[in-house]
C-alpha cells in the first residue's frame, strides 16, 4: 500500500501564491507519475498538472503560466507552486500517483491523497 499526504492549502487573496506538497510513502519501487487534480464547488474534477518520470510535465490550459509542478524523486514528493491565484482556482486539490510496488510492474497502480483545500478570496 501507498499513502499520499498533501499539505500547503489555505486561504489566499487573489493574485497571491501558495505551494502545495504531496509526499508518498509505503511500498514504493517506482513512481511513474505524480500530479494534482482539483474539484471546485459545483464543478467537475479537473486534472491540473502532472509530473512524469523522466522529467516531462503537463498542465491544464487554465493554469499554464501560473502553476509549476516539480518533483523530488529521492523524497517521493511532488510540489505545485501556484502563482497569480484567482477565485476560480478555489477547490479541493488532490494529489495522485501511479506507483509500482514491485520490480516488473510496468504500469503501476493509481493512488490518491485525501485532499487539501485552497480558497482564493478577498
């Protein structure tokens, strides 16, 4: 089993910044990808950003140029630096990871954190 624990959410004014962190622990052999989804009030879940093993990243159009995802493979941690926050960024942010717990598992298993709330309001 793998556990994901998020931190860094909170209340911020429009235009402000927050940094989310997510640490994976447990039975980890390889982490193929880590990233963030979010779900705002009355909205569908949205994939925000993904960091893929090997260094590539991907972002939702709504956050490009404002959010930056990075990962620390040694610490099994992914970060989401969020700048120029807008009220529409208000959401529960969920960390996800696709993890192989044994050698030879080429695809891994998806895991989810419990979420951290980001509120952007004046």
